DNA sequence: GCAATAAGTCAATAATACTGACCTAAATAC
DNA sequence: GTATTTAGGTCAGTATTATTGACTTATTGC
């Protein structure tokens, strides 16, 4: 399945991915920690910033978490005046979320650390590296396009990202003695 | 600081990174969930597999977590017979960790899903993409080599990955209502 | 002998996210 | 025009992960 020559390289890639992601999230995490906020707050700020007038439901779908898990952090951000929540003009049930001026500023600051990190890495890796990186990461995010044969015996259902599906085939965690 | 032309691309990169990592960890997570294990168990299995006879202290350092956070998952893996713990011949204080046969099999299964995902993505992105990807990710993991001027006002200390440093300048989390 | 080191442990706490059970209000179906 | 569905919000209970802090034990190195 996997060429033995490639195996070492792919193992190195796994490790590199892990450490890179840790560094990638570290910058925003440190800024947020100073305000007592966490990674969920960051994700909310990011996606609301990207798609102003996002509905709560859409936000839940991109984040792939439950309503209850979103609730507390979102309410905090609204109470802190970083996120604005207004009713939709057409459909009175849906709430449209957008960033306040201060929200935009915080989001920009968080995102700037990540953009700087990536820009530095692309510059260091040379021209063309950004395009190649993007193409690889897009494919990874899409499940590398095809699951292919010989995949691990996992139901298509449990491959979905919903919290319920994740829970469905989980063994009860064994607590150590 | 960041070219406006680049900004959209870098924002896209942030998003791509987030979704790619979610997919990347999803495969092993689903397999582990069936046994009631989590991501820490995976990391332990991975690093012990990579460096047999790793000491507990070294493991703590790569994982950047506390002894107490490692303790329960590691003990479970030992009790389940996936990880073997033996005393060092020279220094009686240190324990040398390695995978059992079953541990090797599970680790291989977990890692295989990630290698397949990455191999597929590299193949999809064309030749040379793997090298470029590696170079970029190595730079990201190293903090993009230079922090540079105009960096966000973060102490060098809090940039370190230790749990204590992370905690040190954190505001108390505000609970909503 | 004694300080430092490696490992293991118990207790308390915090943050995150889950399930389940509700509620309100508005839109849509019949 | 009631009935159902949808969007959003909330409370309660629980599980997991990881933290700080305070120890204990055994061993090593002077």
C-alpha cells in the first residue's frame, strides 16, 4: 500500500504537521488567554469575520459542534461587544452575526499572527511553495479526494464530522484504576 | 506589513490549515474512539513508536504537557499491554518505554490512515509538492524562523510551549451568566 | 549523608464539549 | 387556521482533558 521508501517521509510529514499546527494555533491562543478566551472564541471571530451576517446554524455547521457548546462562548463574545447579533429582516427566526469594530480589531490581531507565520514560511520555502502547499492542504481537507479501497473499516456515517456521529460508535472511556 | 493582494490568500491558507488538520486527526480519532482512547493515547503511541526506549521525561517534553496529564493515558496503555515500560539498565530511575507487538499494530493502523491521506494529497498535488509542503511546514513549526520586528507584544517566555508558561499570563476565564 | 532527578500519585479545579430535555417565536405545510 | 417544522436559546448533568499543587519513592551523583 505504501512504498517502504516513502514511509519515512510520510512519517516525518505526520510529525511536521503536528508541530506546525501546534505553533500555528499558539500565537492566537496566547493573545486570547490574556482576555480569558479560548480557541472556540477565536473560531467564532474568524468565521463571523469571514462571512458577516452568518446565521447561528451556519456557524454551528462549519464548526461541527453542538448548539450547547457554541452557546456560552458566543454569548460571552456578544456580551463583551465583540460580536453583534441582529434579527434577519426576511426571516424573523434567524439571527445574523457580525463583528463589531472592536471585534474586527481583535480578529485582525489574531489572524495577523497566523498570516505572518504563514507568509514567513512561504517566503522561506521559496516561490511556488505557497501554491503547492495550498493544493496539498486542500486535498487533505477534502479527505485526499478518494478514500480508495483498503480503507479502514469505518462507516461512511462515522466519517461525517457531526458530534452525534462521533459519539455513536465510541466505546465508554476506561478510567484507570 | 501584509500586502493586500496576499491577504486573501493568507486568510484562505488559515482556513485550509484548520480544515486539513481536522481531517488529518479525524481518521485516528475514529479508530481510537472505538477502544475508548483519545488523542493523547495516539500521541504517546506515535512518539514511543518513533523513538523506542524513550524516557517518560522525554515524552513529556515532546508532548509539552504535564506529568499528571500524561499519567492516566500512559498507565492505561501500559495496562492494556500496548506499551511496555522497563527500567533503564544504567539509571534505575528512568523508565524506558516501547510498544508491544499489539501496540505496534495499533500504531501502524492509526498512522497508516494519516500516511494514506497525505500520500493521496501529495499525489494529487503533483511531483515536487511534497518537498515544498515539507519546507513550508518545517518553517511554520519553527515559528517561521524569525519572529521579526513588529511582532505582537508577547514575551519570549510565554512563547515557550510549557504548560506553566501558558498558564502564567492567562486572565481568569469569565463564565457567562 | 544529602541535594537533585525521574517517576508516580492524590486532590482540587478549570475549560471544553457532549447528551437530553425543555422553551419561545416564526415560518411553512396541509 | 391549526399543526408541524425550523431557528434559536436555555438548564442540568456528565465526561474528558489538562491544569496547579503537594506529596512520596527510589536512585543517582557528589
